[in-house]
C-alpha cells in the first residue's frame, strides 16, 4: 500500500470555496502520485474558524464550526470517492450530547465512513478548551490492511496502542497538532517507539505554520513521518520516510504487509508476540535509600 501523510498548513479562508479548493488540490496531488491512503492531521479543520467572526471565547468558535460539520464531512467523502482513495480527514471537534469530542473521520472510496475519538486530553484541551475525552477503540479494514487511529497525545500511551495491535492492527495512524518543538518531539518519538514495540507501521501527520487569528492553532510544528520495526527487512532506524520539518507537503511511503508479517514471525526480536503474552505482576520495593 502506498501512503501519503500530510504536513498541512493552517490557513485563513475568505469563503467555503477556497477551503474546498485547497482540500481537492491536496487530495488530487496525493492520488496523482499513486497514494491509496491519505492521512491529514489533528485539528486541521480549525482553519475553518476563519470563516466566522473572531471569538474571544474558544468555545464560541467550536459552536460556530458545528454549523458546517455536515458539509465538511460531505466534501471529504466526495473527494475520497472522486479520487478513489481512503483518507483520514483533518480532525474536527464535534458536539455530541452537550460535549465536544475531537474526532478523526476516515472515508473510503466506496462511500463508507467511520470515526475515532481522541481518548486522552492534553491540559489545553481539558482545562482551557473544554474538549471531552472519548471512549472506545476502533479498527478499520483498508485495502487488505487493518488500521487504527491514535490521535496525537493518544500515541503517548503504550497500553492503548498495544491493545489495538493485539486486536489485529498492523497500521496506526497518528493525526497530530503540536505547537512546540517539545510537543512534536513527544509525539514523534512515542510514535516511533510504538512501531518498534508492536512491530507495526505508525504514520504521523502534522499541522504546520502560524495562524495568529486562531488561539487554538496559532503555532504549529511538525512534519509527516512513517515508521516501522527496526528489524530485518526494514531500515535499521525504523524510519521509512520523513518530510521536512515545518514545511508543508506530502510525505510518501510504501507499506509492505508481507515484510511486517515476516518480522513478526522471524525477527531478531518478537515484540508483538512477547508484549501480548507477558504478565509482570505487581512490582515490589527492593531498596530504600536514605536521602
């Protein structure tokens, strides 16, 4: 499977048509380059707040977005069908039962769609923005490969990704949005670690650029990256592809499922097998030293 992962620039839009044109330009470019699965980043949909009057309260901007959630889904669904690709659209904060959830929507070329909510909230999301933690993990069958989505901070929790891999996920998609070099480092390093720990593919996308008109996504850092096991048949560092830091554009890579299965069966180490079998028990204190 050929995959494309985005470093997506947050931009202002004069009207809905300019956003649609941007979305189609990006999808067409990736499809023209042979990509079968496209991954856009977390909170990429926040640039749509530029269609509304400026808001002092961030929660008011979330309310504005709900008025265009349906056309947002329709445009990304139509692009997946028109260009014959699977795609994870830029994540969108959706109002459900009085609370906002950060949802990443996956669309198929056949017109199917499903979403994964973010499970772990950063301090900004929880304490300032009021985004609620979602519930439940999902798997997605995409062109013969089983995928899952771990949105940004979620990939920093090994148990969550291990549960997905143990349930059959060969590919973890990580839409991300980070505003500092440290934030990007945390997400990218843990994404790479998850690929090694679970002998799976992990694909990260990022928002990039500055948007001073949006307190939610005013600064964005990162790049697209594709990781795999650091083992037989893969690069020694496990890095299959990387974009250029803070530069918009696609990063492309090939996912070889046969090579993944081979390393899970005959690798130098068998993390995937050993992670799901090992039970460590409760640690005990072996030493207490005086200050």
